[in-house]
């Protein structure tokens, strides 16, 4: 070759090589990666649109996609790993690694470990359950997902439960535990070996043991079976009728074992908790039944599961898993063998949708008998089956379908259509519905934009209908979520819904919720884009829960969305004053009980007034946003905001001021730790005390609280150490004021009260309640020391009522006295005390008991009965008490009981007979009743407290009859709010005008 030709040949080779490199680069070019915004400016620009569905995270134009490894090939990929002994770490040769798809259990992919414990298992692209088999080791139950482009993602089964967040390395270093030996010999009643004998095992994980069995040891072939059918492991014995393996862990919990053989039946017996086990299992000759499944007209019915079982009165059914059910053939025929010789109930069950078809009792089967000519009569039914796919032919799971008569579908435009049947498609996009008649029927798909007709005038019986969802009805794409370092997120859950609907209900009813299986997931969201994604993931080494929001405007052309995690998504917006100036330091908080468990629910506005709350809702609803303004601005009510409708623009009003001064007789200089706080009610009905503002008290005692409303009462309080340090306190209890008032508050010297409780055997177990004379609210509570001494500090000048009660929570005074603050030698005489024993019949625990002094005031003491149905109260001897009790018959049922005793003297036993109780409920929404306490229902001497769990409802379970409703005001005066209220009747509304 001449030099010139050689030069051209080299040039041509270089061109070919460059072209090959270019083709290879194009084939391996990574998919485009979507990044969430990294700054507020990106977020504001992307979410600044005013229309619903504005972005909460998207792709900056300058984002460069990173390089991701992976192949789009669907050719079999090689699963490699190493299996070693868990105790010694030595490699285990001869272990069978078995992989199978859950919906294709008979077809197994098997590889065997070599001498070094390594294995290579080729697997086509699919999802697999993976386990192992070795006669000396406990099978490993593993689940394995293999997806296109991404290779393997692994999770470990622990006792057949998936822990999806535990990602195993690839290649595997799988450790197997040595098993405990099980030796079982199956014989007949004469002790002879039975051909084809097998051992049946039932317990936690027995189905996983069955999945691990190699074909040579399977006594039955995996295949279709109805719900509730055989999940036992059935292991073949050798020609001697012996099974000798070491595959069970020890100890076991609640495992059972039985023998079996063709034409024979064995009885179950409990397997001891600790092994090894050496057993002889006896089988007897079984019975056989043959027959047909027919409908009401005697026509054969094919495809019905028939097996031994039981049927309850409410038509709930179960199969006896000792014999696998069989499907009736085209002539309706079936045959069941190896039945236990006894009375047998044959249960017939329809499949898809599963429902009881009928049953037949076969009496007195004997050993070896063949009972023929049986007929199981089943009810006829009309079943509509359909499979939903998208435009690409992929199944669409978990979307709502409904079936109507054509006339109903035509009436839907007028809003009067009535759905006959409805259901969600399963994981295969399939749905089966039992209809009232043969049709014709119309199938519709529900989307946020309304109902879309997929098939019309279907007449039953009909083959399974293939439904194709219009592209505008279903948005399908695959989501691949990676962390900021481009590693796959091992576990995440997504809530996805279309923003095209015009209501929150449309979002909620058509939301798609799923958890990833391995790496990534396929999403089929009803409705067109934009699609909102609410992501909840476990990330980092500590697998902390995080949340993220994203809006999908357009689905990528290849159908796969690659999304990089971001911590900077959520509720965005700005805070400004009424003149448009930005407000810094406002706290924006999202209401409680919303979002992912660890999501942050608050943020502060920056110097530009902007904020980002990294919050992810767990439902497609609006959120309550509470804005706490900085000093000088008034707090408003919570704001209802759609987090996907764009930024939240908050406008703050500067409000009014409350000025005042704290005047002290002593020379007092306040400091920055002293503050005056102001609270007020907010909300539509002003029922929430959440408005707040505060100000520092100046050294001379002056203060100015800004940002308070001027249209309602303000509740104020002093907080700080200075007054207490000088032995001072406010002269009067703070009372409500209005904005604009000049509040002058005097501080006075705090007084003490010292005294002693006498006459009680154990004064240290008593409790003192101290309250200003004529009032019902305590200002102090304390227990005397063992000698009865007590010392109270920081009391305002004036007279106080000191009450002695039996302990914390008690309200009935055993003794009381009225004293003036500042006295040093107060003596409180306690009368002689006794016990009142309340005993309920029947003797139920946790029954609430109340006693009231028949000669005293309204307050009651409460206690709970013990396991013997008894409750003890400390009372004053010589007095009598009324007793009432309510409870339920046990901790689970809702059958309530009640009873009372009108007069029970001290030192006696009050026997309360409980009878079935009725609900008495009142509505107390009237705010004029807020000052009332101790609401109660009274019928003669029977008094039952009314419980207010949540306004405005107050209720009690009482004996049948008519009751008066009473309450007590702050002065201790009793008010009758309603008369003649019937227990178990309609709710009564309590109004202040009835007082």
C-alpha cells in the first residue's frame, strides 16, 4: 500500500471510529433530569402565575442533566451473589436460588451456588419473589424487582413481611441460618408405608416455605386458587415415607403438622415449639365426592371453585385448607379426593368477583367411600368484566369506573344519573362487577373533568371488555426519584392528582396514591396535566422522612420523569403591609395534623417579605395558614389557602395600641425581662384564643402594646420577675380592656397565710384549695406537711375561702374556713372522717362513680371502680351522699349502663344496680353559657354530670326517664336550663335566655 493510500485508510478508520463513538454516546445518553428550584427567585418565577396549578417546583433552563448509568435493554440481566453460613461465614455450595413472579408461580428461574458460594441467575425484565432452598438451611424469603433501564433493587422479607427501605448491596452477601432437623414418617393405620406420602406444614411463613420447595419435593403444583385456599407447605417424602430436612427455625410459634397421601387424609397436630422434631404421622383412607355445579334451571355452571369448608349464617364462608378446591369444568363437573371421613360441607365460590355461590352438606362420609351424583345448586349471576389500558396498551390500575344503564348515562348531563355499580381497577387494570340483570350496560371512567364513556350497550353474557382510556382522561408516566447526589431514593410514597378539576372534591376523589416497588414507580393519574405530586420519602443514612412538592406540566416523550430531590418546595408567598412595603419577621405556620410526619410547618419572612414553608400535604386539600406578625402589626384569622393555586400574598394591618403603666409604692425599676402580653379571640366565631401581641415594660413601668384589634375585648397579663423579686404583685386580677384605653395598674405587697390543719389522722394526704371569697376558681392548691402545717405566699389583700378536700381532683369540702390574707395562725378543724364504699352490680371495672353531699353544694367527687366493681371515697361521718354511676359492660362494646342510690350515709356500702342506659345529649353553643360549670342532668335524687368532649355537644348516659338540665355560675348559684328532657330522645338546645 502506498503512503497516500495508507493515509486515506487511516482517515477512513478514524471517521468510522468517531461515528461509532457518536452512536454509542447517543444510545447511552442519559434521560433528562428534572431539578426542583434551588432559590426563592426560581420558585417565585415558576409559581407566580395566578391560575390554579402554578408550579411549586420545576426545571431551571440552565440545568444540565447528570450522567446516570443504566441500560434500556429488556434482555435478561444477570443477578449475581454469594451465599454463606450465618454462623461461620463459610460459603455454601449447592444452594438453589429460586426466582418466580407472583402471578406466574409455576414457572421458576433457578440457579445453584458453586463451591465458592457464588451464583449467577439470568432473569428477564419483570418483578420477582426470590428465595432459596437447601435441606440444611432455613430458606431466605427475599423479594426482588427488576425493572428496565435500572437493574436490580432489593428488599428483604422478615418472616414474610417486606421492609422496603432496607436496600441490599449488589452483588449480594446473603447469609443463611442453619435449620433445625425435622424427621417425619407417614404411615397408614396398619403402620405400612403409603405411596406418594407427603408432610403438610402450617404456620407463620409456611407459604414462603412452599414457594422455596424445588419441583422434586412439591406435593402439589402451584397455580390458581381462590382466596382463603391452601397456603400450607406440602413436602413429598421419600420412598420410605420419610421426610428428613433441616429447614425450620427453632423455636417455632403456632405451627402445625399433618400427614397426607393420595386417597388418604391426616389429622393436624401441634408442632412443639422447640426442635429437633421426630414424629410419626398416621393417615386414614379418605373419601371422594363427585358431582356437578348447576344453576336454578339445572344447567351446568363452569368456573366455580368447589371445596370443603363452612358457611356461617351471614353467608361468610371459609375453605378447609386440608383439601385444595377445584374448578368445575365446562360440564360443571368436579371431583374432590382425600376428604376426611365425616360430615362435609361443600362450598361453591364464584371467582372474579369473589362471592358465595352456594353450598351442599354431604353427611356421613366413610373411609374409602366414593359418593357420586352430587349436585351443588348455585345462584345465577350476571358478571361484567373489563380491563382498562392506556393509549400505549399498558394496564391502568386504581382508577374509578362506574356501570350504568344507558338511560341513566343519558340523564347524567342533567345531574340525575344513579350509579348501579362502581369499583376501582386492580393492579392489572382489571375489574369484575356482579350486575342485577343482563343489561345493556354503559361503562364510564371518572376523571376530575367528569365522566367519560368507554363502552356502551354491553349485553351480558359477554367476553371481557377491553377499555382504552382517552389520553386526556389518564396521564401515565414512570417516576424515577433520585437524591441530590443522584443516588436512587430507596423508599418513597406519592400522592398524585390532576389540577385540571374545578373542585377540591375532584382532586380527592381522583387522587393516585402508591408506594414505590424498588426503584421508581408507574403512575396512572386520572385527568390531564398539570399533575401535582406530593412526595414522602426516606432519605439519608438515618432514613429520615422528608416531603417534596412538584407539578408536572408535560410528560416526557419517553414516558419517564426523572426527578431530583429538593428541600426547597412547599408553600410560597410574601408578607406586606397595607401600603405595599415588605414585612420582615412574620411567622407563617401551617395548621396542625397536616402533612408528612416530619415535615416542617413554619417559616419566617425575609427582608423582602418572602417565605417558603417546606410543607407537603398528605391529602389534596387546602390548608389553614396562621400568620403571626412582628411587633406593631395585628394578627388576623387563619387563612384558607390552596397550596397549588400559586403564592400566598399576606397583607398585615398595623392595628391599634394598648398603652398603660404599672405603678408600685416601692422604688421599682423594670427591665427587658418584664413584658405585658395581650391575647384575643380569632376565627369566624371568635372561639379560638390565638391572637397575641406583647411589649416590654419600660423602667418606669410604662408599656405600649401595638398591633391589637380595636373591635373586641383584650385579655392582658404581666409576665416578668421584677415584681416577685420585690415581693409585689398586681393589686387586682387583670380584667378585659379595649384598645385605646390608658391602663393604670397598681402593684401591692404580696401577703402570706400560715396555718395548720387539725383533727385529721393523716393531714398530709389532704389537699387545700384556696380561692377569693365568693368565687369558684382556685388561686392556689397545696398539701399540708405530715403535721398539718401549711404556708401560702403571694396572696393579694382580701378574704379567702380555704377548703380542705380529700385529695387531688376532689371537689367536696371536708372542712372550710374564711380568713384574711396576712394571718399567721389559722387553724382549720377537720371533722371525723369515714369511708363510703360504692359497689356496682354487676361488678364491672372502670365504671365512673360520682358522690354529692346531699346537704352541701353542687360539686361532686369522681372515682373509678376496680376489678371487683368497688370504689372508695373519703367522706365526713354523719353526712349522707347521693351516688350515681355510668359505664359500659366491657371495654369493647358500646352497651352503656347507669344507676344511682339517692341516700348513702358515711361508713356504709352503697349498692348501685346498673341498668341499660340511654344517651342524653344537649347542644351548648350559646356563648352566654360559657360562665356556667358543672352541667348536670337531674331526675329526683339521681344526678349525672354532662361531659363536654368538644363543643357544642354535651352528653351523658343515664337511666331512662325525664331530666332537668342544670348549671352553676361563678357565684355558686344554680340555674335550670331545660326541663323534662327525655333520655334517648332528640337533642335539646340550651340557650342563655332560659337561665
